[in-house]
């Protein structure tokens, strides 16, 4: 998976870390979590996770992906990909992004969707875990 930086490329997931997905899914179900609904039939879609208020949201995402047997990507700020955590985040579909703006992320994401036969992208429309009074506009264009 390529990092998304100035001039970077977005590539859809082709695999996932089955051990990590399985571990997180079992941990959530052991705590009484259940997953309802059906696996989406669409080959390409954007899934929004809101409100994104905690790092624990990411683990709920991984557990849901395991339950529905989906291979998805999630945009995550590049500063989270430091040390061994970077490998873990990449293994479950994390894509590091430079959130400083003006680098063409939205355009490259749209291009990746156009080119891909299958692609699931999960993102937090607030663009942060902090309390936000509005959503960022990029996901509308994607």
C-alpha cells in the first residue's frame, strides 16, 4: 500500500491481516458486541465513521470488517505510522495521509475509485478525533 503524500498513489486493498482481524473480532464479540446487517453488495463504496471520537473506533472498524469479511482501507494521519504501529496500521488497511491540505488527496482518491474494480474506503468526515462543529468537504466530492 502506497502512502498518500504529495503526488502519492491510492491503491485499493487486495488482502488483510487475518490474524489481527480475527483477534479483534473475537475480543469484541467476547465483550458482547454484535454486528447486524448484511455485507454490502457494491464493489466500490465509501463508508463514513462518525463521530470519530476515540482511537478505539479503529478497533471497532477492524472487528466489523472481519465480521463482514471485507477488505477496506481507512485514511489515517501520517503521524500515527511511527515505529511498529505503522506496520500494524498498514496490515489492516491503514493509509497514511498528510492532513495539511492542498496536496490533491481528494483528486487522487477519486482517481483511485475510477480505476479500481473493487474498493472500500472508510473515513471520518470530521478529519479528526477532536470535537468538530462541521465535517470536512472532501468526502462529498469523493
